[in-house]
C-alpha cells in the first residue's frame, strides 16, 4: 500500500504492515505527536515528536514494527507525553515491557555493546568469512579505541569524525568510507532498538576527504568490438581459454564465476546457468540464461572437461581451476593489453545494452547488481523471461558485429 492511499488515522496495523518503502525515508503521522517511520530498505518503527524542557523539539524512538503494535506505541506515546507535560525530559526515560521507566546508572549502554550486537547480526545474516573478518578487525582496531567504552548518549559527531580522519590520514579512503557506513548502521540499529535518539555518524560523508577516483576496468565501446571479436576468433590461445572468454562476453558474468563454474550448475537442456547462493556476494542464487551460441560451445567443452567437477579445470590440487590471469593473458596476446580485461566485459555489456534500449532493471538483474530499496529484495530470477530475450539479442548482436551480418532489431 502506498502512503498516498491512507484514508484515516490512527493507522490500523493492517495498513502499517502493507505500507511500501520509497526511495527516501519517510514518516506518517499517526496522531498526537506519534509518527510511523518507513526506511527505503523496508524497516519500520515508531517515533514520538515532543518538546524538551528547554523548548527544543526532539524525537524519541518507541520501538520497531511489528514487534511494537500500533496500540502499544500509542500507549507508550501517551505515557511519555504525560511526563513531558509535567516538565520531565524524556531523554532520562527508557521503555520497558512494563512501561516507561527512568534511566538508572546501570542502564548506561556503551557503544561496544551496540557494535557487538551489529556484528552478531552480520553473522546471523550469513555474511562471508572475509567480510566478517574485516568487520571484526576494524571494530577492534579503529572504532572501539575511540568510542567503544563511551555511553551512547555521550558520543559526539567529533568522536565519529575522528574515526574517519584516523583512517583517511593513512590514505585508506575506501576503508574510511566502509567504516563510516558501518558506524552509521550501528547507530541506526541502536535508534531502532530504542537505545539512543541521535546518530552522530549520519553526516560524516559531508566532511570525508576525496581519495583517488576508482579506475574503471579497461573495457571496449561498440565501435571497437568488430575488430576485437575478429582478433579473438583468430587467437592461438587454448580452446578452453577462448571458450571462457566467449562465456564471459556473452553472459556479462564476473570472470570469477566462470573460473569456478561447475558442470552441476548448468542445465543445458533448459538453457540456464544457476550459481548457488553461497558463491554469490549477495548470498542470493543467480540465474543466467544462455544463448544458442553459448549452449553450442558449452556442449563442445563438455566433451573436453565434462567428466570433472569444474567447467574450466586447472592443473592440479594447488590450482583446481583456470588461473585468474589466463583470460587477461589471452587478451594481451591479441593486442588488447590495457584495453580490455575479463571484468571489463561487464562494462561493455552494460553500456551496449543500455544504449540499445534494454530496461535498466533487467540489465542490472543480469549483472547480479542489487537494486536500491524494495527492488533489491526481489529474486533476480524475477526478470528471467526478459533476460532470456535480452541475452539472445546480445549474443546475436555480437555475432553481427563480428561477421558483418544484419544486426538484430532493438527492443521496442
């Protein structure tokens, strides 16, 4: 349900449950200073707008939905507003299962507790071991030394800015950006849990130093493709290496996906390649439709490597699959050093498909990119039928560029 369709207030729980996220966070008034907040990712919570004794307006979190229903949120809001009307500062009160209670000294929450709760949430979510190791390292080495033992309500923007500045001072601008986002997430999670009211890390990007611009992977534009495709066809590299390059070109997959591809992932009769969730960065299985040209070459390759586990096997236990440099070496051998690398084929595909009118969300689904907001939650197989047509068109278009044949018609 879209918020423009709301007919009455207070908001019924059935309405709250179906309210859709938007590109930006928004709040809907429930009544009497109580607001229902919806974030782009779909997280929903309650916020109370009230006036502090000094006359300044402030927000107090009343918990997340659906754990806190509309009825409970309204009761909490009224109890707090009664206290505020009597001159009490609601910053000194906490929410419990029994109602509203004044903070006692032992109720002080240190940032370290929030950090560990955030880390556990990543473990439960099944994040990759490398990611968890990175989280652990920067919590212990960068974040906790500055704010780990400080109460949440005593941490300032200056404290958070110091964490960012410490990392930037070493020239690690990418890491500084990651840590900034993580600390932001930790405070947002704490706010949702009713542990604090403000996020002092929310605007750090405005004072972040600009590092070196990320260099794009070398890739080719459409006008450069005919000469490249002809050179590739004449290459003297091993046949299986060339077949990997064609697979990467025609599917726009990540080279690592092709290197570690297993025959069990291919449903040749159905024309599909299904990479399991545990291999994907997003932890969501990715389905790639295969063109006629690709299926023909995979059946050829199956005669060579089909008795083993991997589609592109390596030379033994130490190197179970083809080396990551093999593709780039083959490209260098046909004169494309610093002009194209395996990963650059994804840039080429994205540019060409967009320029010829294929819908952005379909292209992004093929590239296994997570879309923002609610769209990013949907299974990438949602656009499978559209992607089947798109990737056959792309294979035919590449063939036309190589041979000079008539190009397929652009999508309507």
